C-alpha cells in the first residue's frame, strides 16, 4: 500500500484501487474486478484462520432456494473489538478508499473437501423475499473484498460465471469487485461460484460494503 492520503468515501473509487502498486484489473467492461496478490501477510492469514476455526458455524443464505447443497461452507463473524481484526478491517477500507462506517463486519468462511457456494451474487435481489429485511437500514451491497487465507491442495477456485474468469486461491490474495452499477441497479455480471474444494481446506475472509452506513 502506498502513502497516499486515504479517501473516506461512501463508495469505492476504481481509480484509487487501480493505482495501488501491483494491482491487476481483469479486462472486462461488465465487471470491475481487481486482484492484489500478497495483500495479507502469512502471519495475518494464520491469525484469521485461527479465529475462524474457533468460531465457525454452518453457513446460511438469505433467500432459501430449496437446494440444501447450494452453500455448504462454514462461517463466522469476526469481532471488530479484537484489535487484530480492527487492523485488518482498516486495511481493507484503505484499499477500497471507502469510509469504514459503510462496511459490514468481516466474515470468515471455511470450505472442507466437497464444500462449495454455488453461483450467486452478493447483492440482495430487490425482488427477493428478504430484500426489505436485509436492506432497509443500510441499503444494498456495493462492493465485495475477499481474501484467500490459504491455498488448498486442490480445487476451491472462484469462478465469475458471466465473464468467464476463474481465479485460483493463493495465500493472501485479495479480490475486489463491484456489486452495484448505479444506485438502484445491481451488477449481475458479479455472479460467482465458490467452487468445490477437492483436497485440503480453504479459508477466506469476506468484507461487504453497503450503500449507507452500517449500524
């Protein structure tokens, strides 16, 4: 990360993200997808994995679709009162240039062999049955930042289905993408599949930002 003054905006600035050293933007007109290798250190990744292992629970989905195998990972909410987590949270916000008040708490996810999260978007579908429940206070999700904390022996890639891009897990690698095009219009090109782990275990963290401050 550079020493540039960090903006504190309600939305990410793609130009700010693209100006970070060694950031790669995936060439595509439909989705702003950025990749940053070695965003987190090995020590940071190991500390996050320890916390995920201590607090994991079965993952859920907002709009039940009748497919019990749609999301089979485990999840945990990481405690912002923990100074270690607060420092990671600040690092993510600085990368995106977003005011931290717009961010949900960081989530950790764990995928064992055979577990996956089938193709989905991170924003809440405005016509979905749970839209009002999840979006009344802070609005919808605008950006996702996701970091791989380790590299499983096989599998566990993230495939962006509509743009035909598959990203392989690497320890410390960050992905960032836009879930919203403009207010009220969301980006279905962000459809992505957390593919099955075939050997080993995959850990990630996910940070979502909202249209309004998170309370």
